[in-house]
């Protein structure tokens, strides 16, 4: 039975990824598919933080820590599975350019 694609916001647009393995890491997708190589692989175990990215999702109403309506949290891309991005936003070091 076919599954629906994973959809998330990245680099100013909605990205759709079909047929991703459920255990594909965000780090592998960023470096191999999106060609965003600023996010580095260090330990590949979630300890060192070299692969830190930010995930955003709609904030709860009245959330004082929300940024432009998004609740933001940092995660280690090496241990974050790609399917968990569905319906969210992904920000990496490349999004800091020009700020």
C-alpha cells in the first residue's frame, strides 16, 4: 500500500519527499538530497551537536515563546528521522545566510 509523501517547509518552499525510508535521518536528507552541507556529521549518535538544526511547528495560541507563530526547538539531525518533519518547518545553518 503506497504511503503519502512527507511534506515540510525548507528554504522558503514546501518540500515533498516520497518513498523515504522510515529510518532515514534528517542529516542524510539535508546533505545528500538538499545539498545543504553546512550541517555536519560529527558523532552520528546525537552527542556532539555538530548536526543541530531547528524544527518549527505551529505554536499554541498565546505561547509567549513563539516566533512568528512557530514553536521552535533544536534537534540533532543525525538521530531525527525524516518522516517526523511532516507538517513542520526545517531550518539549518544555510538559513542564517544574509541575516
